[in-house]
């Protein structure tokens, strides 16, 4: 008879003890992680509604002239930029001598269901830039946008070709919805009704956002759990993995109107690529972007596949434009081990001469 | 003996988990490939639509029962969340005002000069602008 917990009740007791011990260690790790997340020193310089604009305190005797604004997606918390000491893009930039600002869109409430893409692109981002100009005394600004934040940054750049933008740095930014097959199928096969979601719920709840991400790679979560169990003796690995999975599960509600605009105009009708996407009645033409553009994409990005992100550099009008394809996935691109040792040094080398 | 049997069991599970991890990407792609079929995508979408109506009916149905027992409904909890959120926003505005006041009092005396040059990066970080360097 093969050994089993039923035939060896003593073993069953022992394995329950082991599981309890694992749970205890995981809980302790979780507490440690919370303490270690987003700890780069910063000050809150502006708050408007749920928006918070943070300034990271410089840590070098001198800084680059042009400040950089980090723009996050609406549906994920921005602490992925400042995950933990040694695994923080913000910390890396500050230590390299950049003057770093971050816009945190916050957690939208029901009263914010009317916020649309135009509010973010034509009102909130310009407002943040004005505050940065006032604080720094410098008119120019660089912007780094990640994922959906990259879409906002791109739309802002196209709408303000003579504005204060000095260069545009994008990470895993989708632009061609034909490459987002799963989302298109859900929305264009007469199945999912995005208007019904917003009508019934106001904002799209975080659980729905998380489920949508999971649909893009359904077994990844289970696989991640198994990796953790098999590596229980490596606390450093466990912490690094849990940090990222904790962030992934920490989704934010999607403001209803912004969701609908993106579902209809971006996903279903691909209007950014066709040049028909409108912000406050004005069509957005990516050829208007003339500042230096760098787009960093991941080779194995299941959230924003290369078919969705690959056209961005081709579509912008800039003469100085590059796309870097980095090994890894959507999140490891910005917070993985390879990001720290390979991607960030290259990113900083690109940004430095464009920040003086 | 029972200890060995337990360890063997654990090893087998470890091996099974490793096998799952190795194959996860391919299996996930198979599943997403299936979900991308028109009929499947449409069914998933319709299920979500139905769940929205279901949740609405459940919420409405529960509201009367909860009110009868003088217990808060989902809407009550949401309203409380909205109020807390507005309080947080208000506190954040005050904090930002204080920071701005403090910064203007210091009149930029603590701000570092904006004179950093690009070569400081290569000197301190050993960075390179060659996009193929890390490939």
C-alpha cells in the first residue's frame, strides 16, 4: 500500500505542523514586506481628489536639471516603482541624481466614476506638471509612463507638441489593440457588455481587474504558489516573489468613464493607431510627438504582448526614438532582478543626456 | 519508517509541482487560445453580464433582510468607505499645504544645484547607452 496521510496519521500530524510553521513564516515575511515597501524618502507636494503628487528627496549633492515624472496605470498601485530598497526604480533614479516625482492616482470612489481619459490627459497630468514646474523652477519635464500610464503619457505628448515635455520614456505601453486579442474577443463577440458593468457598478471593481489579468495567463497564480512551496527554504526568494505577487493582487478600481472610453475607443475600435482617438474633441495624432522617445518592452509580456506595443515607436513622429526588447515579463521588466542589474543602468544612460 | 514515507511523499509532491511549473506557460497558452475562440469568449462575456444582474438582485434582496435585523447593508458600508476616502483626501491636502509652506520658508536653501552632467552616470554607475549591451 502506498504511503499516505490516511495510513500514517502520525505523519499527517507532522505535516500539519509543518504547514502551520510555513504559514507562520509567511505571515512574518508579509509583515516585513509591508514595512520595507515604498520607503524611499519622499514628500507629498500636491493632493487633488484622490490624486497625490510626491517628490522624492534628492540624495546626491547635485541633480540633473530636468525633473522626471513617473506616471502609473490607473488600475495598479504605484509602489511597484519603489518596491523595496535594492529593488526600486525610484531609489535607483534618485541615487543616480535625478529629481523624481510620482503621480499616484489613488483609489477612485463611486463619485469618481465620471473621470475619463481626457480628465487624466488634459487636466490632471498638466496640473501635476505645473506643480513640478513651480516646485523645481524648471519648465522642462521628462515623463516615464508604465502600461496604461504610458498610454496617458503618449496621449499627453501628442496633444502638447510644443509643451514642456523634454523626452518620453515608456515601459510596456500598449498602443495597437489588434495585438490584445483576448480583450478584443471579450468585447467584440457580442458577449461582455462594458456599459452594463459601469451601469451596474459605477467603477470596475478590483476583483474584476484581477480576474481579467488572470485570464491572460490562467495557471500562473497556481504555478507561483507551487514555486513558493518548493522554495520555502529560501526566504530571500520568497520575499522577492511575494512582493511582486502581492502587488499584482493589489489592483485598483477602474473609473467607469475611463474604462468605457478605453473599451470602446481603444480596444474595440483601435482609435489611437487610426488617429481617431479624441481628447476633449481634439484628435490625437502620434506623429505630433517630436521629443526623444524610448519604449522598453518585454519579450514574454502576456499582459501587453509585443503585437500591442511594438507599433508605438513606429507611429511617433520623433527622429530620436528607440525600442528595447528585454527578456522577461510585464512586471519583471520594471521590478525584476534583471531590471536592477541590466535594464535600469541602460535606462539611466539613455535618460541622463536628455535631462541636462 | 513513517518518517521516510513522509519524506518520499513530499519529494513526489515537489517533483509534481516542478513538472507543473515547467509546463504552466504552455498550458496557460492552450487555455487562453481556447478562450479566444468566438463562442467561448462570448459565453464568458455573457456569464459576466448575468453575474452582474445576479449580484444586483442579491444586493437588493439582502438589503431588506439586513435592515430588518438593523444591520448595515452593502450600500451602507460603501457609503462609509466614501466618507473615509474624503477624509483621507482632506488630510492629504493639509499635509501637502504644510510641505509647501515648509519648503517656501526654507526658500530652496536645502535644494541641490541642478548642475549634474551625464558623465556622472558612467563614472558612478558604469552604465552604458548601448541598447545591445545587456542582450
